[in-house]
């Protein structure tokens, strides 16, 4: 019995199945990636050795995708990048931000076999809702993300993905003139995709 479980586990982790259906024209791509971060910052006041806590930030992000391979290795589709962030100041004030970027994506896979590097670009409409003890605002704009990664196929249809990219979101509050919120940075994502 143990030997059967071991053989099944090896076949799942190191597939020897035919890989020709991976990333092929006419296949459907379903995927999801996520990231999780927690940071705490502190700053030193220059007058002496006094330290002041700047608070903490907790962020979680989830990005489901639905695509179609229009050619071998080349997929187009839709992505919805959803994130939630909670900030807490040392004085106890809490702020929460929920954002959504939804739009088209393009992805291209290189090479044959079970390990496929890829490049990925997406962008579209962005909206963010900010909630605090004092206000409740919604602002809109656009978002863009581009990067590269690798899909490691665990079997004929399921891949574990690692990616590194650059993202930019630009939002404007329609009630305030000449004020735009721009956030950008490097992101690391871990995900799973399924080719059907």
C-alpha cells in the first residue's frame, strides 16, 4: 500500500505523461495567484535617541484569470486583481483599502516540456475604496502589470507558477482637482493554473 502511494506521489510531482496538451491552441486557461505581506516600520527622531512606531500594514491579494489559447503558447483573457490592505497607526486609528483592477491579459509561454517560462502583461480599469474612522471614499483610474515567470507542470493540466513583475495603479478622486494617487512597485506572485 505504501509503495502504491509513493508511486502515485512521484507521478504527480515528476510527471512522465504526454505534455502535448499543455498551452496548446484551443485550450482554456484557468488560474489564480496570490500574495500576502505584513510589514512594520519604525523611524528614529533626529533629536536624541527617541524611536517612534509608524504602525503596521497587512496586505492580501488574489488574482483569478480566465483565458483562451489562440495559438500554441499564446493566451489572451481576463484578469481580476483583488487586494485588501489594513493599516493601523500607533494612535489606534485604522484604515482599510479594498481595490480591484479588472481587464484583459496577454501571456506567452516559451519552450516545450514541463517547465515553461512565460511573459505576462495585463491592465485595465481600477477602483479603490478607502474606509477609516473619519471618511469613506471611492476613487477610480487604471492599473497595469507586466512581468515574467515560470510554470512548472505537475501533470498534464495543472501548473505551479512563480512570477516576478512590475505593477502600477493610478487613481483620481473626482471630488478633488489635481490630486492623483499613483502606486507602483515590484511584485512576486505564486499561483496555480489549469489548462483544460
